[in-house]
C-alpha cells in the first residue's frame, strides 16, 4: 500500500464516520424506508411497466403514506397518549383497584396495595416538558417525511444503486447473488412470517379486549403484537391478566368470554398460522427471532423488531456463503 492509498483510506474512514453520525439520529426512519421499499417492490415493478418508473415510485409512496405511514403515526400517538394517561392516573391515585385487592385478600389472606406498589415503581418517572413534547412531534414529522423521501428514491433508482454496489463491493457476482438471496430469504421470513403472525394474533387479542371493555386497548394491543413476536411469551401475558382483572372486578362473564376468545381464537391462529406461514414458507430458528427481537429493540428501538432477526440471520447467511465460496482457499 502506497501513501496515496493510505491517505485515501483515511479519508474514506472519516467520511464514513461522519455519514454514520448524520444518519444515526434518523436511523429508525432510514430502516423503515428500507422495509417499505422491500414490501412495495413488487408493486413498483408492476406499475413501472405501465406508467414509467418515476410515476410508479410516486404512486407507491402515496399508497405507503395512506396505508402505512399515517396509520403508524396515529397508532404511535394514541399508544403514547394512553401510556402517559395510564401512568398519570396511577401517579394521581385516580386508578382504584379496591375490589381486586379485596378479592386477593379474601382468596389468599394477603393484604396488598397494588396502586401503592405501582406508584412506587413510577414515582421517579418525569414527564417531558411542553417543549420536549413539541420537539418529539417535530422529530417524528421530519423523520416520516425523510422516510417517504428515501422510499421514493429507493424505488426509483434501485437499479442504479445495485449496479454501483456491484461495481464497488470487492466481491464476485456469484458471492453477491448468494448473499442477496439469503438476505432476501431472511427478510421475507421475518416480515411475512413472524411479524405477520404476531400482527394477526395481537389484533385478534385486541378485539377481545375491546369487546370485554378493557381500558387503554390501543396500548395493550400494541404490546400484545410485540409480545406475540416472542414464541415463548405471546399475547397471553396481556389478555390473561386482563381476564383475571375482569373476574376480580365482578365481571365473570366478560372474563370467561375473554379467556375463551384468547384460548380458542388467538390460540388457534397461532397453532395454524405459525406452522403454515413460518415453518413452511419462512424457516428461521426461533432462537434467532427471540434474540434478534429483544436485542434489536434494545439497540435500534422499534425498528429492531424487524432488523434484529435480519441482522443475526444475515450473519449466518454470510458465514454460509463464505464457507461455500472460499472454503477451498482456506
């Protein structure tokens, strides 16, 4: 390596570090644009044969705005509002569980104060100032706008980017093809398999909460969708305690209905959908999903639900490709 190459590599490293610093504040929205581009690519390919690539990309982005981005923004805002409302109600003592506590005392002989315990847990929670709320809303609005902007160019200029990547990456075309195929398989497994099944289960369980009158249903439904991504946990960790809450608060019929709905409808959806969608069409080890989701959420936030398993699965795919392509050279 001569001096010119060394200097060029240093410059590349500095520019990569600066670029990463620029992207990190909006990493979740960048990843969301990648997910949407992957999902909308079949539609883009169909439309661009009829109306051209530019119009097709604009149409796909408009569809994503109406069908995906606006609903996500609404659900996030409602979930955050309900979560803050629940925490505030507990802190102010307006949430009363006297009947539940009496039932527990009658059944077990233990004197419990659930509200006081919850207040002790959240007493250190500090709510953002009004300026912080407006700042978060502005960041969300700017981020979603960036998502749509990136999505348009991901769809419109994908071929140019693919050609540039093939010319730039120090890998043969065969190796790149194998990597792309494996990553595509992992991504489709996570999105069309586990995420789709979790979404169906969470929504079905959420319907049960609505019918039986459980409060803050949007917040609990979103939580059940996330829990349904974990094969061992599942939505039972929400609708089960909700049924117990209804039973202890003199609503045995609603509690029984929620138990039947959760055990039969939600349970059957897991028993049938997961083997059909996941095991047959999206074979990914459950350990990859569990570790990927938990670690992904911890590192990347909400988008870690999707990209955590993809990163771990892509690592295995990369190692497999390396073994198959270069084992003779080792």
